[in-house]
């Protein structure tokens, strides 16, 4: 017969945080609504908010603002899930996208991979409307639909890398110039960043 020994819960000693550090922790916890240890994260967020603001009314306002972050993170997770299914199943996606000027468009795309530069995440895809490769900024994708149509694989050389002047790859030749140094990208298996 095995005997279970219960140990007292571990607690941390007092930690001094600046308001900015506490806010960063609160935002990080709010941005993971469905992550591992989500219930513990919400409890920790309540403790951080209580430490930041002793007034219950103002703490409620802080909690409400963290709900906005949580809702946006949930939306991003849902979009990402559909895009990842499109990549894994090689399916055409329909993007509801806003360009740099804020103009909306609806694009049928053949997803190829997810990429990340130092400052931005992208869905790299063949745009059927433009009949060209495109780097769609992740933060400009408002909605995405998964179709049943198979997306063909394209030659990765066609997609190049984003540039400072043309972050979506517009205005570039389809074949990168070998004399021009390429920017480093982080692309993980399965399209994860």
C-alpha cells in the first residue's frame, strides 16, 4: 500500500515589482485565456490586480481592461487555429484582411507557411487575386475561413523575404537577387512561430 504524503503549498516570498513590471505580468496572464494552467493564471492575475490597485472599484476597471486583452488573445487563437488547419490539411483559405491604409479586402489564398521576423508575424501565401506571393501581416487578418479546396505547394524561392520598404513582399521580383543579403526568418515545423 502506497502512502500519499501531502506537502504544504509552496509560496513565494514578497516580490517588489515596478508598476510597469506588474502591468506586463497582468497583460501576459490575460493574453493566455486558454493556455496551460489557465485557471491558475486567472487566479494569479486577480492577485496582481489586487496588489496594483487596492480600491475594488478601480480594480474592477483594471480587470475589465484585462478582459479586452483576453478577448483579443482568444480571437487571435481562433484565427491561428483555422490557419494552422489550412496549412496542415493543405486547404485554400479565405482571408478578411486590412491593408496598410486600413482598406478591407477578401482574399483567397494558398497558405504555405507561417513566418516571423524580429517585429512581425506573417502568413506566407499565394494570393489568387494578385496571382503572386504575399506576406500577410498576422495583425491585419480580421477573419479567416477554411475551404475544402486543396492548396498546391509552391516553390519556396518564389516567396523571398519581407523587406523594410515592402513588408508584404510587394514590388519585389519573384526571384530574390542572390547578391542581396537575405533577412533571417524563424520558421518552425508545422507552420508554428
